[in-house]
């Protein structure tokens, strides 16, 4: 049951919702019902309605309210409101410009507090075929505004530019209005990068992606041969290290008791050349990348990396999915290398 705490001087009572009437309050605190009103903790005056009841819209449950009104000093029955003399009672609030109208105008119901959230939106421009952040914008929004349309409207209002902005992820993929993008649970996570891109820039970026895909399809076997050639060139740079590993393998095979001595710098160089950049361990089924011309990691690690990222984990180049090839012929050598360096 909702209740409210009323006090006047040293007297304090708790009343239920149905008891919040001028008749009962004036009887309890011995004031004239016609002059009765209450104030809350922020000194806002609240007046009863024409029916003598205080509206619960104006009141906060378990809130404290001070009772005001002309004292009933003449001893008349407390349940019958006495005549009200306007010259004997007036309400003044020095801090309010509209204090003179406080007696005649009932305060409007206080609006409920709306919970708001905020997130950072990156304003991106198209530079040489890529999105680059030029500035950031902090957007405040309510649960009702947590949608693609709501956030886009706030961004466009803040930017005040002719070309409307479109929301994308960090890779330039447009964020669509779906069930998953509606609600604060999606938008309040600042870990998820959201960019605002001009409509014209986004069209150019998407057109560039389509042309790259089209060229890739048209090239056919020529593109495959080019990629193979790049992989071969990258592998040739590892020839000296590979020969050294093979010599070590032959030495270890001919005499299992042979102890191989390497300096710290030599061991570090071999680990760096044949270590996986993802799991940091020895490479298993090595993959080589044409963008950085080196072994980058295990096949399983690289395949898992490509599921979440489109850039190279070593040199951060784009289109990593088409730049990688499996490097064969080193499985035995790498197995021996693992026994030498990691055991």
C-alpha cells in the first residue's frame, strides 16, 4: 500500500493514499482546509484538487511533505473548513519569478525521470579508398531513441551538414535497422565501433569494394598464378634459415645424443622467423603471407583469425584472406626445430 509522510512542526504522521485529503489532513494538523497545501523536499508547492484530494501523480511514495496552511485557532470543528480570508494568507517563494501566481495556479505534474545513455560515434571520411576518423561525437540517447534511425537523427542534427550521415561498423559495412540493433543493449557498448560516414563517401567505398571483387573474379587463374609467385618469392627469403634447420635436423637424426648449441640471439632469431604470431608457439602447418613476405603462423590459428579480422596480424595489411597460402615441405624441419628450441 502506498504511503506518504506528512509533518508540521514537531508533528509527523504517515498517511495512506486514500487519506491524502484536505479533510483528514486539516483535522490532523489543525489548519483550515481552504488554505491547505504541502511542499516537498525541493520546496515545490503541491495543492489539492477541486475534490479535496492530493493527486498521487504529484507525490512520491514514502516522500516527506511539510503541511502549510492557516492555523485553526478559533476552535471551529476541524472537519469543516473555515472561511478563507485572502488578506490573512499569502504564499511567497522568493526564488521564483512566478511566485505571485502560486496561489491560483496548481503546479503541473512532474515528468518522470527518463534514463539516458551515451556512446561515442566516430566521424569518418573516405581518404584514398579507406575510412579515416576525423573527429568523434558523443551522443546521448534514451531507450526510445536506441535505434539506427534515432542515433542517425542525433548525429545529423549535431553535424548540421547537407550530406546526411550513414552509420557503419569499423569496416565500412552499413548498420541496418533490425531487431538486434534496436534497444540500448546494442548501442551503449562503446567496445563496438560505430562510424558516421557521408552517404556519398559510403557509396564510393562500396563501389570500390565491388570493383575489387569483380577484378578478382575476372582475373581467374592469372590472379592465382600471381599469388603463387608472391608466395614463392616470400619463401625464397627463408631459404638460408631453412637450410640451417635441415642441417640441424640431419645432425640430430644421425646422432640422437648430439647436443646443438645456439646463442641466445640465434635462438631468438629462429623463434621469431618460425614462430606463430597468433599463439606465439612453434608453427604447425605454416602459412605464409604475400603482404609481409614471411611465415605468419599455424594454419589453424590463421583460419581462426580470418573469421574475425580482415587484416594481417603481422603487418596489418588489408585483404588478408587473399594474401595467404600454405607453405609445404618444412613439416619435418619444423618438428625438429620444436624439439631443439622448445624442449
